[in-house]
């Protein structure tokens, strides 16, 4: 009985999760529309929907004993009930509190599947909502365009400032075991019909097995007769010949029947797979539902006016792909809002509408690929800044600039560490977001294209398969081992003579179709033993050229066996990520074969392009000692000062430490440094003052400055930016890599 009750509760909770997400999305979307305002009747409808959806979610939460969700919804419901009746009115500052409260609701919905998410004190949110519930008025005031001078009640402001926001952990968004999905019943009908058709496949398979048994028995009889060939008479020999001929005919008939069976079975398998995959198709509505609020939050964060437009959100894609698109979407929206859309003053001065625009469009092409575009009408991409950042990060060299096309330049943004933003914080400007986007899209079998028109805007076009279908790859060997390479990244397979290899700037290269491409041995990148020269007795080298997001490299391999099809399996929780490996599949012979990660191969190949097979960025120890960059650290805490000095020295820099801003400035006037790392709160001269003095000094004004501080507020970050700092790192979220990566990027 207990097992039955547990199963019932699990089923009930799964139903609640689906229903709760629908209610939550409806509340947020109508709240966004309400904030934009409209006519009295329109506003009234938005309020009614919010009230009704909140009431329904409250009741559902009570049914499954989720008291936090119930209490939060009850407080929202009470306010909107008063607003609906005209007993209270909406004032613009209330919306931030509503959104924070709904973020808490969303957090507790996600906590159903992930008990590791922390419990949050909801009392401040409920108290603040109740204060709003006491605001009395007989008029509902539409928020849009309203020059309302009303202020949040003092008590509500205090509560609002102390509300703990739900943490935005990436773990919240991962698919959990036991997830359910709603699907059209007609899709299930197609699967059932396809499964029923396999009854005929089973019958045909059994018939062919019996026919093969009969042929084998007939062949065994002939073989036994041949064993006594010397005693066979002429009449018996004629009979034996007829038996052999009959067996040959039976075998020919069987081969023909089996070919027909194989085609029929293959077609039915394909049809069933297609039908099954359609059940996993979900509209982009479920992903884009959160986008308006993200854009709204970004517009407030960057103090910009942004209009958000979507088109084609009913287009369907594999739910497993959709779940992996959340992080790329957030990064792209942030990129458009932060880097793309100009400030209000900049837009006005350039003759643009003060309100910027971000548009997301989803379509299907004739090959059933999903085309997802993110477009803004901002300032476009600063190609010079992008190139300079890429050079600082070691992605390209000065000598490469003349060979770069626009596509090459735009694709530099996907390299880790590259960013055009002049001011770096813990969440922006470190050049990580777009690298994440490229890796995610690549892993999903897609590609991303960037186009930009300086002064007019930027467009990101993502092409993705509609379903995670069976995997197609190229079966190759390297150092005697079998591997599979995704065909989506294979540009060409060819053969060259060793004499075709050229050395260009200490890098092995070959010329293919007029294009010079770097050449490495795949065995080097995979760190496996090379084949002996006898393996290439023909005198040729087999070459595999990979291309991902316009990054190309040629790899020397042993051989190519052709295309293969299968399903990719990951390597399990014991091996969550192995360098250069995507997963494994089973070949037609039943052998487990490793599937290589093309994106990582192309990135890691750069370490093996030098003819001496050392990383291209390695230098002689003597050279390092004479050209080490000098960093000045200003920090009054001896503990933190020692820690920072250790981190920076271990990264290969020469470090000098100062106990406060004044000592640091005096050292700068007497010595030469390449970068300053400074705390803010210090005696005699704080970090803001030090930064400002540096910018005012003719000899020091271009010196990069990184502020590492415990001050987390946006006001302090803005103060650091205004003072002239290049980067701002908060100590509470400090990581060694944050600092060293930022130093590397700036010098």
C-alpha cells in the first residue's frame, strides 16, 4: 500500500510541476504586459488573468503541501484582489517587488526536482506584499506612460531591499530524472501504429530464419554426399548436381527475400523513430517565455530602453535541444543588451529612436533545420576592438590581421577571453559568454553565423537540427585505433605527399584549393603513440580537414573507412568530461568506438602546430625572465596582499606590493609597471582615488587598472568605471582564474 501511495504522490507532483510552470509563465507574461500599460479595459484584463492564475497556482500548491509557494501566491493574490476591486492601485515601483516574489516562486518550483537548492526566507517578500495591500485608492492607475509621483511605502522599501533573491544556478536548469512532457495524442497514435507494424517484421523475420535453416540443412546434405564422391554413380552424380543447383537457387531466392525484408524493416524503423521523435518536439514558446523578463531586467540593469520582439515561437524543436538552449539564449540577449544597444544618450545623438530593439525569430528551412536569429539595432561590432582583444589573448598574431575576412573577425568573439567591453566585472566583459554559446551550439550539431553593420546593428544566426537524430560520422583510424568524427565538421578528406608540407612561421602547413591550412598529427592532439613510417608505404599521408565556426585545421590520420550511423552515448558520471572526446557509439560489427569532439580538437590543435612539437605559446626560460610583465598590487590587508601576490607570481608575472594607494602611486612615479591591481577601501588613498590619479597623470593614463574589492553594489561598480578602471572583481565571488585571466587579457 505504501508503494502505491508513493507512486501516486510522485505522479501528482509531476502533474503539479507541469501545471505550476504554465501558471508561473502566464503570471510573468501578463505582468510584463501590465507594466507596459494600455487602455483601462486592457489593464483590467491583465489584472484579472494575473489574479486568476495566482489563485489557481496557490490552490495547486496547497494540494501537494508546498507551503512556500502557497504563501507567496496568497500574498500576491490578496494584493491583486484589492487592485481588481479598486481598493488599491498600482504604482510603478511595485513591479520590481512582484518580479522578485515570482522569482522565489520559480525557485521553489525548481526545488521540487533539486533538493540541493537552498531554502530561502520568504517572510520579507510576504511582508512587503502585505504593505502594498494596505495602499488604499478607488482608481486603478495604468503604469505605462504614467508620470505617477507616488512612492513605495517606506515599510515596503525596507522589506524590498532585504528580500533574498533566488540564486541563478545553472544546476536549476538541468533536466531531472522523472521529468514529464505533454504531447499531442495524435503523436502517440503514430507511435502505436508504427509499433504494431513491427508484428509483420517479427513474422517475416521468423519465416526467413526457417528458410535459412532449410537451406543450411540442404547444404549439409550436399556436403555429406560430396564426402563419398568416389562411390557415387553417374545417376547419383546427376542428382547431386541438381541438389547443388537447387541449393544455389534457394540461396539466391533467400538473398532477394532478405533484401526486401531489410528495406521494409529499415523503412519501418525510420518511420517509428520519426514518430517517436515528434513526441519530444516542443515549441520555442517554453524557452522564449522567460525572455521578455530577462530583457526587462537587462534594460533596468543597463539603464536602457529596449523593445523585445519574437516571431515564430510556435516552431517546434527537440525538447532535449531546447533545454540546452537556455544558457546560449541568456548570453546572447545579454550581449545584445550590453554590447549592442547603445545608451539613451548615444542613441539620441546618433539620430536613433531612444528605444532599442532586440528581435528573436525562429523558422524552419526546407531541410527541416531550425533557424534561430537574435538581432539588435544597436551600434554593431567594433572590429578593431575585437581584433585587439584577440591579439591580447593570444588568439591571433599581428601578422594574421591582413588575412582575416569579416567572418573571421566576427568569429574571434567565440574564443575564450575575447571581449570588446572596456570594463570588466565578475559577470560581464571577461569573454566567457560567447565562448559558451559556441561550445553549446557545436555540441548540439549546429553552427552560428555573425553579421554586423557598424552603427546599425548585429545579427546572430544559429542553425540547428530539429531533432537529435541518429548520429552520422566518419569512421577513421589513428595509430591503429578506431575513431568517429562528426560529419557536420568534416570539410574534406584527401591525400598529400610529405613534400607538400610547408613550414610557415614555424608551423606545418599545406595548401588545399588555394588556401593555406595548418597541419598537425591527430595522434599528437590525442596524445597517443604515432604509427611507424612503414604505415605510409604508399608514400602518401591521409589528411582530414575539419571546419567548425570557420576555424580550420588539417589532421594527419591513418585511414578512412567511410560514413557510419549510430547513437552517441556519453561516458557516464565517472567520466563527466574527457578532453577531445564527445562520447562513444557502437559500430556495425558491435565494437565500441570513441566519438571525437571536433570543436575541442580544433582548439587544442594550436598547441601542436609548431615544428618542434612544443606549444606555440611556450618560450625559452631565459626569454621569460627578461620579458616578464610587471604588476603592482595595492592592498592594505597583509593576508589578501600575500594571496594576490602569490596568485599573480605563479601566473608568470613580476610582482611589487604596496600597502595603500599613496605608496602605490609613489611607486608608479618611480618605476615602470604594466598593470595595477588595487583594493578600494585603503588608508591615505583609496582605490577610486588611485585610479583617478593614474588617469590624470600624462605618463600613466593608459596603464590598465583592476579593482579587486568587497564592495558589490552597482553604484560602486559605476564609480570604478567613472574613475577609469578597466576591470572590477568582487572578492565574495573571487577566483584565481578571474584575476589571472583578466590580467592576461589587459596586458
